[in-house]
C-alpha cells in the first residue's frame, strides 16, 4: 500500500509528541492505535508497569474494538497477579479477534485465537478453575 509507511511514521511521531490522540482532538490513523499497544508492551517487558497500563488505556480509548490492547493488558494484569481482571480482558480480546479480519488472513486470525486460548487456559488454571 503506497504511502502507508509514511502515514504510520507520521502517526507514530504525532502520538509520541502528544499531538495526536484522544486528548489532543486530532485524529490518528490505525497505525497509531497499534503503536500505543506495542509501546505498552515494551514498557511492560522492561518492568515499567504503570506506563504500560497507561498506554493500554490510551490504545483502548483510540479503538476499544481492537483486541491487541486487551490482550497485552491481560498479560500485564497476570504479571501483577490480578487474575480475575486479566481473564476479563483476555475474554474481551477473544470476542474482538474477528474485528481484525480485514487486516489479517484466516491463518493469522487462527494463530491469534490460539495465543489467546492458551493464555486464557493458563489464567483459568491460575484462578483455580479446571478446564
């Protein structure tokens, strides 16, 4: 798709500078919505859980129907031993998985579903539930 890379880069720069997003009044592209989720994931993996949670919240404000922020938020909540909330977010992510069918092949959607299912099974076990 011509120009998509430039659009992604501009959206990412605007989000990073705080010039785009739910509080700025400026619309952002689909790429910027995912940027928040991936930035939150990066913060989570470096142990900066407060910043990670903030990014996931911002991603959900930008697009509450995208399953990515719900998935990463669930994984963060699991790290914080907040199992019930993690289960809720992961179940929400599963419900929203088909929203990405425009962008992803059936194979990739099935892989996404498998990742969510495996993590959900682990969370159920953490909660003491038997499958």
